[in-house]
C-alpha cells in the first residue's frame, strides 16, 4: 500500500483531529502537574498534566516521552501506560482534538520547569477545581485509580451552549 492509497485526498472534508498527549506522573502519593506559565495562550496559570502535540514524525508514545523530557526534565519514567483516549469536539465542525491520556511513575521528585510552566508535586486530594483545567477534577482520580491491567477508557468532551465543558466516559 502506497501513500496515495491512504485516501487523504477524498477525506479533506471529513472530521479530522489534532493528536495530543496528556501524562499524569506520580511519585508516592503525589501527582506532577504543570502550572501553566502566565504567558501561555491556553490555560495560563492553571494546573494541567504534562503534555502537548504529537509531531508528524513520532508515535503517540514517543510524543509522551518527548513531552515529559521537554516540560519537566524527566528523562526516565516507569510504567508509562495508555489509560484513555478522548475525542474533544471544538467550535470547528471539521476539526477536533484526539487526546491520548497516559500515567507514569517517577523514581525521583527532581524536575525542572520550562517555558510551558512550573512543575509542582501535588496531593490530588488537595487540588482545587478552580486552580486547574476543567477536566482534571474528574480525570485525575479516574486515571490514578486504574490498575495496571485495566483496559483504556474512551471519552468524548464537548462544550454546551454556555461554553461549559461536558464529558462522557465509556469503558470497553
């Protein structure tokens, strides 16, 4: 099968997604979150997991590893596991986001910040909903409760008429 057999030319008007990764790294009872830099275009000053866009020349797993190294300086994490896939509808009817959610554990608490923000180890029980990206209060407990052999979840996010995030989860 050649590149032209992929059907891109006939798929241009279909729904397409921008791939992203989101990783929640733990150390003992804490989760590493990135407090967005005040200059960030999206989610400034809010806590989020580590992550970002998948580049053209990398797998989703490789993107997760790269984002961990770039954003918090961890060159090695343990148990990097896919926990879920989220289809996020945007205001563009033909373009959405496909987010691949991972967990990992870190053997160390030694991290460094980047232009994306400041990494902080936080006890998830102390995370305030108003200090973080809207899906984190539901997403973090869900992924941190997963066992190693649990299958990934599947979810859909969309925004209602008041621009409030709505979430629907399903499991296999």
